[in-house]
C-alpha cells in the first residue's frame, strides 16, 4: 500500500470513488462548508484561493462544475451549505510524461500494469490527465476503474486496479488485512557492516518539508524485511518486503540504515527535489505482488518486467 503522494491546488477534494470521467479524469467531490458567500463562484474562489477566478468562470462555462446528479451548475447559483458538488480538475499546459505503462494482465476483475517511473497513479499536484489511472480509463473506456493500492510517482513496478465494483471489496481486503505479499527491489550503497536479512521497525511520522517523512521516538508503526540479493560493487541490490504501508516507508528505512536509495531526491533532501530528472529515476521497483485470489482460491503472482540497471 503506501509509497507516496503529492498535494496540489485542489487538495481536500475526494476522488477515491469511481465516477463518469472526462478524458480519463474522474471529477473531484466537495461538500460545501459553512460560509457567508451568496453564490458558488465566490464560495469556490474563497475555498481554493490558488485557483484564479477566471479559471472557475471558465469551468462553469464549459459545464465542468456539476451538482450531485451531474447537472451543470451556473457560477451565480446559490451557495448552500452542505450541498455536494462535482468538478473536473485541470492543469494548464500539463506536461507529457515520456514513459509508457505496460499491461501485464487483464481479466473480468483485475487490470495489472507495469507502471513506469515518474508517472503518478492518480491525480496529484500538477498532474491530472497524465496519470496512470487516466491513461487506462482512456485506453479501455472504463470510468469505474479504481487502483487497489498506491505507488509513489517516482517508484516503478506492479500496480493493481479493480475493474468490477462487485468484487472490489474482496480485493481491497487483501491489502487491508495484509494478505498480499509485496516485494520491492532497490539499488543503494553497500552496508557491509550489517548482517542480512534484517527487520527494520520504527515510528514514521510527517517531517519537514511537508512532503517528507522521518523516524521518531515512540511505538513502531512500520516494519520492513530487508535482504541483499546482489553485493557486486559499491551499490547493492536490496529486496524489501514491507509488512506495513507507511508513506515513503522503504525510502525512510533504507536511508535510516545509512543506504539512501540511489537518485532519491528526498532522503537526503536535494535542492532539486521538485524537479524531475528523467535521466536519473529513483532506483526503487515494485517487483512483484503475490496473493491467494479471494474469488477463485488460486495463487496469483504478478511480476514486473522492468529493471533497475544501469546506475545512472
């Protein structure tokens, strides 16, 4: 479950349920909070000051702000506390991520994809249409497609999506109840003074800046099993098996051991942390997912075809 996530100008909106999409992007949902505004335009401008008034007017004009029944709303419609609205996030001049996903498996219930580095799974920050979810919705015309877990934008590898709402809860339970075996691989500096395999347990909390995590004193809330599968050279290839799913858990745990993952801009923090360098992807790969299928009872095993070499 949990490597990562960024926050954008529409933070606080919920997009974690299937909805009819526009260009592969599901609408965000907001229940209007208390306030003195008389119309929707004023209320939304106050709620999201980072979005210009002209952008909201344009969204209203193009029918991209809707009520709960998906009927277009007018900018001067009355502001009613508790009213539920939907709207489609947009990013001006959204950059194209120059890497392609590869479908590993597709059946009536699951879509399994090899996610490339740099591609977000769901809308976040400056990415809305250029996300793995939006690409897949556009490719297969499946607006009810839903990711079953999370991967960092910088992490590549196996990603599972649910195709069928009727069976979705059964697969979601695999992650919630830790009945799925997740195996990652990473390239990081050698740790010849440590004995492997080992288990890293610690308390991971939000750090500074807001997008980083850190270890702190207190009851452990994270656990990762770590081993080495290639000790050739100054960078070893580690296998990481997270038991829990804290944000940035694998990156924090290896950095705390003295082996930050190669090309990680956050651990330690780089001055260029928010700028993508496509020539230097994070050397972290979700190699495989293995589980007993909750519907069929058979073992399923999906493995990434991507690699971590070369060292650039």
